C-alpha cells in the first residue's frame, strides 16, 4: 500500500508547506529568525506526521485486506508497517521528552545563574515545541535553539561593614 504511505507524506507536505512555509517566508521577509525557524520546524514536523500516519494507515489496510483474502504475506507487511509507525511515534515522543527536559534544565540554570541568554534560549525552544505540538498533534521535530551566550559571572558580594548591619 505504497500509495497510502505516499498520500500521508504528501498531505503532511501540503499542510506543512501552507502553514510552515508561509511562516518561514514571513520570517525571512521580516528578518525575524524565530518565525523562520518555527516555519521550518512545522514543515519538518508535518512531514513526519504524514509519514507516520501513512505507515499506520497502510499497515491497517494491509492487515484487513490480508485477513479477508487470507494472504499471510500481506498481513505480515501490514503488521510491519504498523510496528514501524508505532516505533516512530515512540522514538519521537522519547526525543521530545528529553528535549523538553534539557530545555527546562537550561531555563532553570539560566535563572539560577542570572543568565538571560540561557533562559531565552530554553524558552524559545519550548515555545516552538508547544506551537508545533498544537498543529501536528504531538509529532514534533524541532532543532534545539542555538547555544546560549554565557553571561559574565558577577563578583561575589562582600560582607557589609559592621556599622551598616545595625
């Protein structure tokens, strides 16, 4: 059922191109890098969603068709497609879980170190994940935001003179 798989990828590409492509072009025209990155990530994520949906739909059709016609190879091909789709969903979920955990840690580190670059970097990535999750129903493919610029450490505060402590 290669046609179903291709249809899934095509649908993902069309949706991603319309939404993500528009955002990406708007970002490039307005020189807003975040919009461009978000648009590109939406295109990548909708293609991934389309591929996963295509694999699962193709597998389901093959299993049903193979069961009706009593064709074991068709059933096996369908089961393999279903496993492939499920594996892709799990791998994507796991990658996103670690990305969210890493970026949350980056934000906390930035707050603790009073480094606004780390806080902003982590927040931008989490914002992209949230926006894309809304559109692609969880199949997210986001690149981590550029490394944060390290802030200079502030000198340690010295103890106040005894006269000031009263």
